[in-house]
């Protein structure tokens, strides 16, 4: 093989290569350069005998075209037309639903009269998320669980995992969902317009087949048996959930603690039963058990041969009853006796009035006015027991008014204005006992709380110990009641007046000078007789008090002179 000689003339083999010690730049040079926004290979200096770069093979016209040309991919096209706003499907198709009317046939087993039933349904297709739901309309008294058959979901189309789309639905087709075939017969106007706008032509609508069971019910077969007196089936179909509603008063005054209670009487036309419910009133003190009499047929007349039937022990059957209560027996304004209880019917609702006007026009259903509750129930006044003598009258009364007695309220303003203001009177005891004639008392009236205290003066050789005769308490006047007591006031304390204190009679004989001052300052509250008696008593007492004062002053002067003489000696 040929040898690769280097610049030093040595072969390019291991051990024959040497590093160039004069080399100072070890970077890798750039091989591209940018011209007019394009990356082009760098053009080395063309030496003699070397070929130029490929880029130099381009003509000058081509280079100028490239410099002025812009790429559509990089910078976009020159057509800057306004782009339409993007609207997602859940916004554009929100609340847009396709509605189809369909039916399916349900097979009936073990029935000689029918083989299948036609059950109509409504199929809803939601364009928002391609989900569907199937609803069966409710039929009254059908006895079949109806309503939502399949909740909203994407229904599988086949075993490959595909789902039904709106393009797969059309009139006159069978929709197989979970093993049930639904025959689509019709659709609404919105569904038809939407399908035509999308270019889908709908088939001709089909008529809903007739359900043989419903047809047989409407046209029953002729019966060759003797018909009953009353068609119970017709009564159930026409009068179901129709109730006559009466408002009544239960007169229970004959029983112990009896009263008149409001009740409601309901007569069910479907089976001629009656139910009585008691109206529960708040704070009535009764348990909320409203059913006074359960729903049952009420016998109106018992057969004569069953008169001794023990109805209080056994229920009365149809064999013992000759006649039951009917709507014509209930009339507003009359008193009825139902199972031994008296009920006064005073009003009814609007449906009951319309029913009687159509079926029993001869019965007048005019409501009657009831007396007011205050007139019906006379409140009994609380009887307060007599005062037992323990404690004050107000404190004892609080024990009768509440279980936990509270202290009586006090007039704080009066207590602050008349604090330490006391009216004092001298009194003697009015008694038939001759030993009580020498006893003297001081009666004090406290203006702050209208209380009275009695103090007995000690008398020598009387054999009676003086001191406190009565503590501070409010004393009612004789003849006042416990509910509304009338207490003594300063207007009742005239000189010579008698004050009765718990069976003891005191006669006022004298008063201090402050009593007269207080009476004159409150002449509007004090009668003139009381003021006159005080003026007469204190006017006689004034000269005696003056002489006593002069004697005391002479004694004081004599005593001072004696002391001065002793000090001078």
C-alpha cells in the first residue's frame, strides 16, 4: 500500500509523527457564513489549480433572486387575510339535542290474553359529546317501572368498540342497544332541519303501533256475568287521590280536663274511608301524635240482629253493618257523632265545595263563624294562698308566681333620694289588758323603702323588757288583698290615728319636728287633716320645749362660772 508521507518526509505511522510546537491556535474554524439571512459555506481562498466552491457556480442573477425572495414556510404567505375565530364543539353545539320517537316490544310470558306490549320511548342525542339517553314516558297507574331506561352515555354500535354517531340515526331504522331493538318512527322539527343542513335525507315517518293491552282496556270484552251494584274499578280510576277535606272541632268537654280541640276530617272517595287528624298547635303541651282515628270505613247503621256485637273488642265487619257513612252525610254546620265522639264541621276546602256543588247541589256548604279563642277558653285566675306570716309579703308572693322565686324589684332612685330620712312617732298600745296602758313605743317610718319598725321604751317596774318590738318591714293596711296589697304611707300617720300592725293596734300620740317639716314640703301628697293634727300637737309642745331649753342654758352658765372660780383659786 502506498505510504502517506507528512511534511517532514516521514511515513504517517505511530512514532513517526511529531506535534507542531509553533502552532498556537487550536480552535475549530467556522465552515458557514451568513449572507442575506442564509447560511452558506465559507469560501476558502481559491488558489491556482483549485476548483471554486459550488456556491460560486451560481450566476449573479440567481444570487440576487435569492437575496430578495422570502420563504413562505418561514415567514408565511403575503396573503394576510383575517382568520376566523376558532369555536370548540362544546360551545358551538351546547344545548343542541336531536330527539327521536321510537318504541320497543316487550314479550309477555304465560298470558293467554296478550303476547307483547308496545312501550314508546324518546331517544335524545346530544351533539356536544355524541352521548345518548333513552327515556320512557310515565303512564299513570301502569304498574311498570318507567322513566329513564338508559342514562346519558355513548352507546356501543358493534363489537369493534365503535359508538353511534348522529349520521347513523334515521327514521324507519332499528336501533340495537344492549340487546333491545328500538324502532325509530318520528323526530322533531329541529332534528329534521339539522339533518337536512348536513346533507342527510330522512326517511318517511312511521306511525306508532297500537298497544293491544291498552286497546283491550279501553274496549273491554262484554261480560256475561251479572254486574255488581257499583264498579270498584271505575271508582278507583276516576276518584283516586281525590279527598274531601273538612275542618271540625272535637267537643271533648265531658271528659276529665276536657276541652275543644281542632281536627281535620278527610273522606277518601276512592274507597269511602275516613281519617281524623288532630291539629297540633305549638306550645300546647301535647305530644305531636296527629292521627286521632286511623283510616277506615265508619259504620253508620248496624243491623238489628247484630246489636249485641262486641264492637269494643272486635272490629265490625261488613256482615254486621247495614250502612256506612257517605259524602252526603257530611254537611258543614252540623254536629256529627263518629265512634262516640262529637265533631262540629265548620268549614271545608275548595275542592270539597266544588264536589258538593256538582254531585250534591241540595246540600249547602256554607262555613260558620267560630267564637274567638279567648271566648272559648276562659282563663282561670291564679288563686294566691293566704299569707302565712313568714317573711315579707312580697317575698312570700314570689314563691307563688314562679318555681325559682326572684327578689322583688326596688325603687333605687327613691332609696338614693330618701336615704337616712326617717319619720318618728310616739305611740301607745290600744289593748284591753290594763297592763299595756303604761307601755310606750316609738314607730319609725323609713322613707327610702316605705318600711316600718317599732321600738318599745323600757319602763321601770313594769315587768316587761323593752327593745325591738318589730323589725323593718312593709305593713299592709287592713282589708287589702294578697294579690294587690295597699301599704301604709306618711299620709296615714296623723296624730290620734290607729295603725294596725299584724293584729296589734297602735295609737299615734306624738311626732318629732322633722315629721312636720317633711309634711309641709309635700303638701300635695299629704291630706289636710294630717297636717292640722301635727300643727296642733307640735304647737302645744313648743313653749314647753322652749322653757326646757332656757333651763338647760341657765344650768350651763352656772356650771361654767363654778369652773372659773375653782381655777382662780
